[in-house]
């Protein structure tokens, strides 16, 4: 088990009570609104905060166990921590910031070297600069490198992109993906940005007011109904895994293969055969019982209704099986009644291509990278 955590902590009126386990070297995302307890969890893993009860085990080693009286100090946990603000030492050049943790790691445990981190994060031109001379994105890359060179057992990332604008986020995300795929370190990634979570994580833990609402593999958790009030009705939906088939450059589109058929999306920068994830909002899906003819909608997937959920008011949500993958469609209760939607009914799901201009990214690599 890579991470086994069950802790409770009371801070004033706030009470955290959470338990989950992760059995592989991938990215676990802690997702939820501000004040839900995400940062409290990773501070407990790092040893910055002491839980009132429970245990924390990483890669078979016990960091904390209230019942046994174990509470390793932070410096003995070998945890890499990347904060929202890079927190580089302002008086040190980039090279010395990077080597700060490396010099404190036991020589026998120095499995990650400076040269490979510099190459991975493309920071060679920055080595002789001081932090004040770096952009926000450059500072975060250096912070990632410093955390890696501390030779961590686990990497904790607390809203690492929250302070960056959209272009800088787009700059940093590929480096985090490369870090994840190359070093295969277990990562706990805190965020309230859904697109980041879908792009990076394969395990999702959803928190609200200190309680865990859901936990498990990202794709099935994303479509659970209890997630709707957390992400909001506008963004609630499902995630499909797909593969790039071909690019239609003349019209600026990419064709993806999904379990329900071909899906056209705005042009992706990904080669044919690349596996990707597509986040499809429930509000962007419409249903039909017959194949639509002479329509502007490019995407029509075939599926079968597995259930219809209503929560009062005018709305309903249909769950659609696409041959093993699930899609959600929001519609009115009146539409659901007129179509006589129910389990087992074959339907056509219509999705506008222009609605899929965000939330498409490669999943965690399927092939093993360098294991630490």
C-alpha cells in the first residue's frame, strides 16, 4: 500500500475525519471547496500538523500512529512539499535552492540527480539567477525540482498552480505530467480546479467540511451524484477515456475513438494513438430516440439508459452506458417523460464539438517509468 491514511483532527469548530488508501504509485487528488480540509490532510502527512487520532503510513512505513505513540518528525519522513507560493530562498541562486534538500539527504539515498531534474524541468538557463529574477512559472518549476532533489518517498503539492494565470498554468502542467510519468513518485495533489484534477490524477478523494464524500478511481467518482453540489451544476458531468484517431486540419478538429463511437473535438496537440481523457458536462448532452438528421451537431454517440435521477423541480439526469463507459445527460423531467426514458432504452447522445474546448488531456502513463 503506497498511502494508508485514517485521521481525525479538531481545530476550533472545524473537525476533520477522513480515511482512504492508495495502492499504486500515481496521483491522488484531494478535491473540494476552500475550507474542506485538503491542506490539513497533506500537512498531517508532512508532519507539520499532528492529528488527534488515527494513523498515516507511506510505502509501508508508519509516519504517525496515535495508538502506538508514533509521530515521526517532518525531517525524518522524507516528504517533498510544493506550496502554492514557491517559497524559494531569496538569497540563494537557483542552483543552490535546488541542492538544498539534496545536500541534506543521506548519500546512500540520493537516487535523483541534479542534471536529470534540470533536464526534466528545462531550467538550465535559470541556474545562476535568483528567485526575484524568475517568472511565477519558473519559480514553480524550481520549487518542483527542489522537492524532487530532497529524495522524497511521496510528493505533496498544495494548490501549486493557484497563484498562476492561465498561460503560466499551461506552461507548468506538462512538467508536472513529465515528473509524474518519469519518476513514478506517489503524489498527493490538492486542487479546487477540476481541469487540473482530470488531467493529472487517477485517484480522486472528495472532501467537504472535513468529511470525505467520495473516494476511488477518478472516472467513476467524477460522475457520482454527490459531486454535483461540489463542482456545481454547470461543470457536473462525466469523463471518458478515448484515443486520438486522426486530425482534420482543414476544419480544425480532431477525431477521437470512444466506446460509444467517434467524437470530434477542437484540434488537439496529440499524435494518433495517444490516449486522452475527455470531460463532458451533463448539460452539454442531448438525447434522441432516433438518429438525428440534417443537424449541426457533429457528435452522436450510441448508448443505453441505465437510470434516470430526479431531485425535485424541473430537472432530471439520465445515466447512459456507452459499452462500459458512462455518460450523463441533464434534461427536464418533461423531456424524460416524453421520451419515456428508463433502464434498457437505446438512445443517441448528441454533443456539440464546440462544447469540448476544455478538459481534454492525457491520463497517467500506462507504461512504467522510473520507479524510486
